[in-house]
C-alpha cells in the first residue's frame, strides 16, 4: 500500500484535532476530521481537508481509516523486561514483585542478559509504532556499573528508530550515602540521562529530596520519580516532591509516576496536593495496566475494589501535564504487556474513562510525553515534520479501541517498516540456570 520511497498522496484519512496542530477542518464529536496527507522524501509536505484537497489520480484512498503519530512511551523498565519465566511474582503483590526482581537482578543481570532483553523489548515497541521511549534503569550497586554502559550502547544502536532515554532508579534511602549518590548523579549526567528515585514516607524524606534536587540542579538534570505506588492514604510523597520543587527553585522538567494513593485520600488533602503540583509545574504519568495488576490485592477469595490509577482528570483540569505509559513488561511487577501503546491507550480509556468526551486525551500517549522528554516535533502530525505515523483499520474510537489492530501499518520516514515481532523463543537461553 505504501510506496517504498519518493512522493505519495494519502487521501480520505481520519486525523485527530488534538494531534494535528494548525490543521483547520470540521471535526466530528470524537475529534476526527477527514484529511489528505502528502508525503515527500520522508516528510509530511502537506495536510489538507479532504474535500478541499485536489487528490491526484494515483492517490491512495484509505476510506476514512485513522492515522495517528507514532507513540511516545515515557515510563518503562526494559532492563527488567521478560524475566517472568525465570522469576515470577509469587503472589501478585508489590512486595512480591520487589523481592523477586531483586533476587533475579543479583543473580542474573549481566551485561549480556540485560542487553538481549532490552533489545527484544525495543524491537517489540518499534514494531507497534513507538518512536520514543524512556526506561528506568535499576541503579543499586553494583548494577549501575553494568546497565548504564548497556543503555548507552543500545541508544546508539537504536538511534533513528527509537529515541531512547534513561532514568536511574533506586529507593530514596540510597540517597543517604551522599558520596555514592553524587557519583551516580555524575554517571547519569555523563550518559545524558535523567535523575530518578523511588520515594517512600521515610522520616528524613524532605532532607533526602533536598539532596536529589541539589544534585539535579548541579548537573543540569531533569527528574523522574516513582511516588506513592500504594493504597496507603498516609503516602503523600507526591506533595512532598512538589514542595521540594518549589523551595529549591528547580527549573528542569519533573515527571512523577504512579501516585496511586492520591485516589484514596480525603478531598481537601487531594486539592492541596494538586494545587502544589500545578504550581510546581510537575507532570504526572499513570501506568494503568501495571497498577491494575498490582494494587489492592487482598489474598485468596477476595476481589480488588479500586483501579489503582491516579486522579488524571482532576490533574488535567488544573493544567497539570498528564500521560499514560507501558511501565513493566512480563516481569514480576506486571506479568503481561508488549510495549504496545495502543493497548495502553485502549486500557486507559476503559480504566480512566478517557471518553465522553475524548477531548485531547490522545495527547497522553504522544504530544504530552514528548514535551516532558524534550522531544521537539514528535507526537504530532504536521506539515514539515517527519512522516512517522501509524495507519489503522479503525475509522473511529469504538472501532480502533475494540481490536488489537495487529495489522496496523507503521510508517517511519515515509516508509512502511517490517512489523515482524520478535519470537519469545529467542529468550529461552536466558531462562535456563
């Protein structure tokens, strides 16, 4: 369907208002309008309303199929990915995941092991249509000396296909070792990475956050936190992060993931936290599939009673940038997934009610995370931009989000890519003791 090179004209496609800045047309109630897209030399040279466009005789008529920009996945763990077959979560709980992952990391995470699993994950994400991805890297000693060099090699290998970023990951208690944490911050800065920690309600949280922000300021690093991944109403580290950002005068980008406990807290506490998050300029990413899996497990013969996601609608209403992302893939924190952002958006729509109206929620898997990751020109369809987009069979949200769309066409630099997914059998050798 898509020519391998040169110039072509896609006629009668559906584009979404929130993802096509500057495009003027009559949009339907779901935010779609019919358009023609002209591609030349790997770029989008024009987007025009379908009825106003003069399509050539050889135009490719897509009969109203949806086209979206390639996805941006801003919170993943591809260093952990695919270890489930050798180290499953014994009970589906957060602590079960933490302990299983820690044991596997200590026993198995050599450079070769991490590299093979990361590459497998990136091939999957690429085939599904992801253009940019941020992964967290477990950076507790001695793993930081293993995984960061692997990441740097992988980033170069994948350059031009996936824009790859990394954030270090360690519990906030690791910041107490001041000399070691300063060394880690320098290592992250040398790799052009992002400084990240997992926050808990430890007695010295404010002091430790001050150290994190100080190191980020010193090295010019953006920040990425895991916060409040629990149903404990006393977990308020999102508020503490916002307060630390305000008192430090931090000017970089801050992304905070999970924030599950916020949905359990009293309304007045929620409002106070959201006001501070908005004032501090934080962005928040929810991980709907992973948190639906982990949160509110009560043991045998009981049913979970809440969804595990944070208050994205309330955040968005205050102007807080919000996103959704893949998170873990086939590891003890989430037994499933394939780094498919269409699946993430489909699940998020159902779990978080990204409908009635749809509005600009599609930005949560494209434009918004691209801005958080400082990726100009990614996550939108625009004249002059790269011809990086996905052609689906669906002609509206109910069609698009009802099927896996496994036959979607992913176009990069104007050319349809080979979407062959890697075979799980490739990882079999890593599962043997």
